[in-house]
């Protein structure tokens, strides 16, 4: 059967409609590809021969693909008939560590789905300008360790726009943005992933109006050592809902997200200037929000493991932290701050000299104000992790919010420019 | 030795073929076609070889080999470089790929013997890849050989070709050979400036004895210099950098041979500025920061490629090292390299296993 994929069946499955006329240097062509035995070849061919400005249209139906696809032409649009209509299925994928790889600038992907890839679903590497609009990436068998790692995976890119997307059952992050700059993630939904959304080693991100439910952890902001871009900073999370993220962690051991305790609303690890406001957190069995240092050994003099200027305000916290995860991270939380776990937990870790003698500089401290907590809950806990490790008998957590009752100026709005205009304008 | 006999046989067989096919043979390389915007449909149109089956290279089409070639499902590889007459020599350069001038072509044919117990006999060509340095930059074109081995046709969208082989132990097998599409070529063949570029011809990989037809033991770089393909550089081979052949024990110690293997098989993506630099794992030969070549380095985006292990290389523990785990897999979501193989490289795994075991 497989061999027949290479043969043309003589059916007009692939038509090229030239809509431009010769007077323009950039003739805009439109490709229309339908499912069928030669869809793999036709689709890949279109992605190779397309010229900047061209549109590749996907018909409705299930495209059964055997190899990863890739696009390396600037300013191309790939557009389907809808995230539940045009489906690129990689169920019988034989090669390629992702479903679709984009390495060119100013690309717009919209209205289709990528299902059941062996590795990542859609990876975008090293580009300026990528819009992912109303896409669905999903592993249809539900959460499994054997699922691919990332759903939407832009990395080392600038001007990243994700709007109206759905990501389900990734064994790492449903939506992952790494080592990038100028990022918007909005109106999207991620569920049954290990991490709903993860912003890692990135600058200038706005994550808003999204819903993260039934993941292991809803929202993660991480910074890791030994990478080409680090020092994550200037990130806003607002008007998101992160609730009922209690799926047991199914990430393969060794991956950083494998440490995320089931029942986590949000983790901020390392990073500087993260503003978290107007979000709704509830039903997360381990904790709603934790602010933590990078905890592992590392060999990197330039890396800053301690989070700074984390600003949490005007959020609504519902019932959470009633049944902390029994893994390593959850157990420590339980042992240090007790249950019900406070809504915001800081690990209290500082560079040792600061911890012992000087305390954290006032201008770097965690700031919290105007959050709504349930009447019987504890808003804040400092887990005082260092003492817990070095001298457990002297350990006590601290719950006084007063030292953190302060504010920072709001961070600026992030603008993402694609094809010379604000990315929001690409929605239609 | 075996290779030279193989080449001799090939020459004899193909001279005969040429004699029979002479009317169709091209006499000079078609530079105009090579430089044209559109690639030729058939390989033979370029005239890079005197015969359609591409067994006899034309003038100025020079064979060469690398110290640490990439493993590609045990395919045999025949490499040639072409430079037009009157080309200025490519400047000798130790730090990066040698920059062959516009007009140059790198040719690589992938071939399988019918039976690996006689690797010099019944060789079928599967694919010939051309890297052509056009005015607007390097371009890659895969040509796929037809069943009767009379010519190869351009295939830009990739293709899978089942190849039946008999392995060294006599067992029968099928290689699910994958011709890359043009984008997949770029997946590896891209430099730090995101331009398409050759990978292999670096001084350190080329610094070896050349199997020239005259049977003389020329150093390959000196040989290319004598032909006017490379200009400058030290006279003595010992003064030029060299990576050892990974599987030739006399060529270097275990550490250097292993790093050479990783360089040849991984560093086209895993080095600074290359496609896999997002991971911070750099396997180029000159990387000397332990954590960056993998020692106790946690993965970044490995997914199930981690195999449940915590670090890329755990000294002394190959069984707990992600790097080896990914070499041992053929699952597209796990295996490394991502492209170019459907089989595992037993000898490579053995080497890297020993290497990790010996680290402390």
C-alpha cells in the first residue's frame, strides 16, 4: 500500500490556480490539496515550490501522512477548512520528529489540525513572524507517556502569535514557546497536557484570555541554564483560567516538566518581571501558584536561578491545595507549608549569602496585592526551603503576607508584528 | 584496499558500458545547465560523468572521502567534487567548511551492494545528491536512480525506496531508504546565517590519504591543492587539523575517535548556530565545555526521547545516558539523528557505549 503513495493516481487532487497576472513580480498562487493516496507528496511539493505570498489550501478531510512535513518559504499561508475539518493525521508516521516544521519568516498557519505525531506536532524554529490561528494539535488517545512532547512549539523566534488554538494531551507542554521574543498567546485552550502552556527562556510575552484545565500544571514560566537564550523576563499572564489541573504527571522522566506536581495552577521558576493579574485559579489539588528557584545543579556562571520582581495582583483564587501530589515536589510543599496549601507559595530560596545575612533586595521582592482569596484560606506561604533542607528541626514556614504587600509598575503591552501589521489583524 | 579494488572493478565494468553507450556520453560538463535557475530533470544532462550510469567521472570531477562520514543505513557513498576550469581555488580554512566558489558542485551517490559479504559487487545506485553552488547560493537536488540504473531523475518532494540487501551475516533484509525532500536537506545543510551550505568538506575531515586513481598515496588536501581546487595552507599534513577515523583504532584514542564519530553524525545540527542549538547540546569536535557536549546535562525538549534518563551523558553509565538511548532507537519520536536512517548503527553504538563507560 505504502508504495502506491508515490504514484500519481491521475485524479485531479492537486490543482494550481494562478490568480496573479504577469505584471507583478510576486505572482500570488494558490494551491489546493485534498486528502488521498498522494497527499503526502503533493502537500510537501506545494510547500517546496510555493513562492512568497502564496497560499496552500487544505481541503476538508483526513490527510493520512507518513512523514513529517516542512515549510521553508517566507510569507506563505497554509489554511484549512477548520480545526475539526482539515486534519493532518500522523498516526502511521514513519519518519520526522515533528508533524510540521516551519523554518521561514512571516508564515501564517490557520484552521487545521495536526494529530498523533510521533514527536512534536508543529515546530517553528528561528523565524521572525509566525501566526498560529485556530489550530488544533492533539494526541487522540488521551494523555500517554508515548505521546509527542510539544503541541505548538515555536522556538528561537521573534513575533510569535498564537490565537484561538487548542492543544490536547502533549506529554510535555501543549503550547510551548522557548527562547523567543515578542510573544502573544491568547484565546486558546490547553487540556490533558503535562503543561498547559510553558513560556521558557523568553522575553516579552503576553498570555491572556486562555483556559487551562485538566493538565498536570496549567501555566509554567521557566528559565533554564546552558541555553543560547536565557534570562527570561517581562512576561504577563492575565485573564486566564487555570483550574482543575489534576491529571497525573505523564511526562517521561528526565524532562523538566516531569517534576511538575499534579494539581498545579501555575509555576514561575527563575525569570524577572512576571506580572500575573486578573486570572482565575481554582480546583488545583496541590497549589494555585508557586514561585520558585531553579533547584538542580548547573554549570553556568551567567545563569540566574532566583525569580525577581514577580507581581501577583487582582487574581481570584478558589478552593485549591487540598490534596497535594505525593511526588517529590508535592511532598515538600506539604511538609513545609501544610494543607490546605496557601494560594501563593514562594520557596523562599535565595543565594546563600542573601539568605543568611542580607535578605532579598527590596526592589526584587515578590509583590502581592488586591487578590481575592476565600475566607478560610491562607493567601501566602514562604516555604523557607533552605532551612527545610539544611536544618529541618529549625524549619518553619512563614505565612505573613505583609512584607510582600507592595506593587510594581505594570509591564508594557506586547505587540507582535507580522507582515507589517499587528498580528491580531490576521485573524480573518 | 577493498575500496580500491572496488573502484578498479567499477572502472573496468563501466569502461565497457561507456564503450557501448558512447554516442550518448557527454564530453564536457554542462556549466550553463549547472548554473541555470531550473535544475535538470535527469542527472546525465549535466555531463558530470562520461557515462549515463555515472560510473566514470568527467574531467575535473574528483573523488574524495571523509574521515568521519555520517551513517546512512549502511549505504556506500561515492563523493566527488567538481570545479569549472578557470575557477579560483577555494581558500584553505581550518575553522569552517571550505568555501568552494560559485560553479562548484559536490556530488554524493548512495549505493548498496546486493550482498554485503561481497561489498564490491553488484552495486546499485539509489540516489545521487548534487549540491550546486549557484550565483544565488548553494542549492540541493536529489536525483533518484531508475530500476535499470541507466539514469537518475530529479525528485524534489522526497521518496521512500525499499532496497533489498543481504547483510554480512547472510541474513536478508530491506532498507527503507528515504530520499530527503529539498526542505529536509535544509534541515541539516544550513549555516548560522540560515543559508544553505555544505557540511562535510572541512579541512579536519578531508585531511587523509586520497585514493587517487594513480594509486599514489597523496594527502587528500595536498591532492586537491595540486589540482587547483584548494589554495594555501601548510605543506605538511601533520600541520593541518584532523579528526580520526572513528573505527580505525590506530587513528586515535577512544575519546578522540568517539568525539569524531559524534562530530560526523551529530554536529551538523548539534553545534552553535545550527538547527539543534536550541538544546544547548553541542557535539562538534572542538566543543570543550563538558556540560555542552553532554556530560551530566539535563535535556531541554527531549520528550520521550529522554527514555526516562536524566542526562545526555552520564559518565560511566551508558545505560543511563540519553545520547546512547536515542542512537539505539528507530522510533521517529525518539531516534537521533532524526533523518537519514531507519536502522541502528551497531558499530557506532558499540563505540559510544565504550566511550561513555570510560568517562569518569
